[in-house]
C-alpha cells in the first residue's frame, strides 16, 4: 500500500513536469509569433530584418567575447583578401 502511494506521488510529479513543459512550449510558440510580427513591422518601415536579427544576436554576446570575435573576423577577412 505504501509503495502504491509513493508510485502515485511520483506519477503525479512526472505529470506536473510534463504539463508544465507543454504549457511553456505553447508560451514559446506565442512569443515566437510575436517576435516574427515585430520583425515584419520593422521590415515594413524599411529595415532589413536579417540585419536586425544579427544585431539582436550580437547584443546578447558578452562584450569581451564579441570584441575578440570581431578582431578575429577582421584577421580572417584580411587573410582572405576580403578587406
């Protein structure tokens, strides 16, 4: 009897985790839709959405790491005759 109660509690916990993840996945879909709308709106104003996506990505990066990467890219571009 004690073991059945313990198993029921474990099953209930698992169910709660799964339901929570499912709810968060739905929230994520809605947020992704809203983000897409903002990019579309920006594009409607003449902004390049790919450039904005890159800026958003760059702004997430740690400043020191970003500077290091930018310097390395410059070295590579120069080596490849791209500058």
